C-alpha cells in the first residue's frame, strides 16, 4: 500500500520509487566509478545502478566461471611473479569464455550509467511527485534520514549490513549470503584466528587463494554502495519534505506582521 | 496575535512539531513554512546526516582500496606477513591515496569555497497563534529540536 499512486500516468519520469524491497532512486553517478566496480567484480556496477537482475546474473556468472577457470589463483601467481604456476593453474576450457562477459559487464554498466544520468536529469527537471511511504504484509519502507558513517561501519563488519541499515534489501540479502560463502570457503576467519596466535606461516597456508580473492571487492562494494545510497536517500528525503511543506503550509492568506521581538 | 519564528533542519521531528501544533489547535492556515536553499558552495568532503553531497572523498578511496587490497593480498602469499596483513595494508594505503587524490582535486584544482560546518537551518517555520497559546507553541517547537525561536508581538 503506497501513499501515492502514480497510475494516472500524468508524468513521464519519476526520480524515485519507495517499495517494500527498498528505495530505488535515480541520481547522477560517475560512469568511471561504475565501470570500475564492474571491473572489480562483474555485476557490482549494475547493482549500484539498482539494475538488480542484470547485476545478480553477472555476479553469479563471475563466481562460477572465475572459479572453474581459476582466474583468481592465476592472478595471485601472476602478481607474485610466478608466471609458470599461473600458466599451469589456469583452465583453458573456461578461461576464454571469461573475457567477453567480463568486458561486457564493464562496458554495459558504463553505458547504462551515462544513459541513466540523462534520464536522471530529465526526471529532476520534471519534478514529478513520488510516493514516500509504503506498508505491506511483509515490510514497511519510508523515506528517512540515516547516518552515512553507520552504513560504512556496519558494511565493514559484515558486507550487507550497511544495506540493511538503509532498507536496500535485495543487495543486503545478496551480499550477506555471498559473504558467508566466500568467508567459509576461503577460510579467512581461520587465518585471522592464526594471526591472533601470531602464527603467520600457518595463517597464510590455510587460506584458499581462489575464494579469498573474491572478498576485497565484496567489502569495497558493500561499503561504497551503502554509503552513497544513504547520502542519496537523505537528499531525497529533504527534497520530498521541502515539496510537502511548500504544498501544505504556504497559505496565501498568511501575513507576516510587524511587531517587536519579545523574549 | 503573536507570530513565532523558528528554524529547523529537514527531519521527521519537523513534521511531528507541525502535527503537534495542529493537535493543539493551530490551524494549517496559520503555519507558514519556508524551505531554504542552502549555500551552494557548501560541499562537504565527508558527508553527514545534516548536509550531503554526492561528491565526497569516498569514491576514489573505495575504488583504490579495493584494487590495492587485491594486489596486496595476492603478493602477500609470498611476503613474510602473509595475505591478510598485506590485504589490509593495501586497503588502508589505497584508501589514503584515493583520499589524497580527491583532496588535491577539490582543494587545489577546484579551489572550493569555505565549508559550512555543523547543522544548517534548512526551514523557517512561522506560527501565528493567540497570546495565551504562545507558550505551548514555543515549548512544542523547542521539544522538536528547533534551532532558534523568536516571538513577535504586534499591537
């Protein structure tokens, strides 16, 4: 149940939509930053743009194809200068299919971002009203102001919590589940445990290279995505309240009177 | 009649204040809200809940932190401190580098104006009421975090 239904189709573009699953919003983004997140992990660029289905498909594709082609392990060996081991570990049955989709992810998110920036400007100028509130059997969502640094903090502890903080449920659940998978198979937390014991050699040897290398992007993405969306949600809140005040509390009969300030 | 001027920031408290006023017998026509446009130069590098801007120091920082973390963790398999420490060092180093790049860009290249610090008055609220109501109105406004108040009496 939304507090405003735009089903009369009076407007051409809406800049935001408040739904049970989260607040979807158009705003200006830097296409290079979006392209970078797609390069760090295919799908992330699309997820930041709120293009969930494309993002999720590309993400799962990355996990599967990278895992089978052993791209991450080869990358670790290459950075270590062990080119021989890198050549040996990579799986030619999978490797070549990695390249086109990887590049597509970067290119497509860049292109989409440039496009959506235009749409976003048009929506901004049209200034159509949006629903600010929705309540249903499963959830309640409404425009609100939240503290951006809290999103960063929770995302650092566990990717996905920052998104939960701002009711970005799809990215939140997705990040939480995949972080569990990555942490479990990479044995990162076991390695951290050995580090607390001061045993660096053991800590290094227990880590799984393939699964570990999914994690840095996961963390970076979770922090960045939750942070910028908190900021943008706050801006949307201010815009909506401003319009509400102008509409409801500017009676033409109201007169400012002359007088004296009394304390 | 008395007019009470108050300043607020955009928040749910402001709407609560207005609805409390209405409950206490102040009619809609006697409440006048003036949302302000805040100074455009006010671009904070670290966004807060009070004033936000898409331009911030986090974009380049987060991107470089991730990139350096990947390289750091990879090379870490060969180095004495191992992948986790080097991954973390990469994250911190990358973030700092991104921060410095953005700082340089905004402070030196774009030379931005002075930043507005702290909370900003974003809305002026003017409430007209009878003299005997004015104490109630004032206390409602204060309780909902008005930044400042002034009561104007006219003869």
